[in-house]
């Protein structure tokens, strides 16, 4: 039996919506209630996800709250799911003599720690990347609109890629401050057997060993890894999705079914993830090295890993991991947006704020 409208709405956080009298919208803007009613694109089947009765106003506080919640779901869950891959990658980066390949890395960990060992560090991973995802997606949407308003409608459209890059970089600076302490504990737990079981005992042990500021020892390499990664992740995704709709889809995006749009979000995210992995990999090696060795410096890392190793060690595994991760993140994020009645992301420059003159004309009309 299908869920009623009221029971569907109860699944969504109530703080995302304004009182019913505050906003209304045409029934045509809602998602269709049945597959038959949905316009399909490329023959894609539809599924009955219904939008809430009350629409979230674009760029309102509720809109940014929804984007923040979507970021938590997309980043926290996906990073936790690939913990085994991340564990092998980190150990390949830290001890290449022992963990010589992906296959041997999985074999060594299975032999020494058993199946449960593959999920060591999942708690700091879940909490850290949930905090990062909240800031990454929420602030990206904020800064993208903010910089578009500063540029004005003409320049916002002309230089939209620069706006994507600036907005994502600004968001990631904040997101990494939230992530860094969890990342430091995660790497230590995953690469030093016996250090700690997880976050609850690993965090106080880390602080006793290196002080509270030691949790931020890797912040600069983390920015070096994550800022280029995020700039590539958002700008390339927006561009790829825009190109897909422009050149590969025969009808406008608005006429495509929601499942089809979410499929494009995943595909665009996967391709963007491959670029992200390549761009950010040297810094990823540095973060793992610095968080594993007490008192280590960037110079020590370069000396031990070598310049070629810095760019290539663990890269194939990271391409698979980050490609899948990024595709899944965009799929989950856009699915959450669809669930709360927002459009999917992809290559659309935010509408600039109206000028005082335009607002006055609209009010008098």
C-alpha cells in the first residue's frame, strides 16, 4: 500500500519547511505521484518519489539547511562504506615495503586482523566526513549564490566556472577545519595496530601524546589535498552535467524524469571523481605520512616516498575509491534534494539577487 502524503511528509525534517500560509506553488512543480505521469527522458523508468506539499524557497535558510543535511548523508555514509579500501590505501602509503599492492594489502590485513579489521576507524570516518559534508555542500551552495550576486547576472553567467571554483574552495577551507581532528585519529588507528580501537579511546590518547594542537598538524596538507579535490569535484561536476544535458540528452532537463536526472548526477559525479583523485593524490600521501609519524615533516615524506611515489603510490586504488565515492555522493545528495522538493544540481548559475529598483518595480506591479 502506498504511503499517504502525510506519512511521506513525516519522514522529512519539519524545520525545513515554512508554515503553509507562507508559501504555495503550482501543482505542476511537484513530482508526479505515479510513474505514468512522469515525463521520461531517454525511456528511463520513473519511480513514485513525491515532493512535500510545501516547497522550499531557493536560497532561503531552509534551502541551505536542506543542502547541509544532504551533505551529511552523502559524505558520511559513503566514506564509511569504503573504509576497507581507505584502510588498504593508507597502509600502502605508510608502509610500501609491507603493503606492495592492493591484492597483497587485503591479504595481509585479513591474515593479521581478520574481517573485522577492515572496518577499523569507521567511527572517526563517519563522524569526520559527516561534519565535512555538512560544511562542504551547505557552504558551497551559499558561496556560489554569494559570489554570483557580487558578479551580477552577466558576469555570473560568463564566468560561472570561476564561481564554482571559488565557491567550492571557500566551502572546503571551513569543511577541513571540521574534518581534521577526526582524520588525524582515523589515520593513526588504521595504520598503527594496537594504538587504539577507535575514536573513543584514540582521541584522548592522541591528545595526551601530541596535545590538542597536534590534531591540526595535518591541516595544511589536508587543505592541499581537499581544496583542489573539492574545486575539481564541484566545477567539473557542474560542467559535465551541463554538457550531458546540452549535447547528449534530446530534451530539456525539466522534461526528464527524476530517476534519469539522478542517473546523470551519479555518472557526472563518477567522472568528476576520477579527476579529483588524480589532482589531490600527492597531498593525500602527505596527510597519511604526517598523521602516522610523530614529528614528521613534508621534507621527510618527500625523501621517503620520492617525488614519483608521491604522485603514484596507491593511485589506482584511490581512483576506483574516489570515483565511486564521488558518484555516490552526488547521487545521494541530489536524491535528498529531490526528496525535500528541490531540483537536482547541475550547471545552473544561481539567479542573482534583485536590485532595489527591480524589487520596487515588482512590488508595484
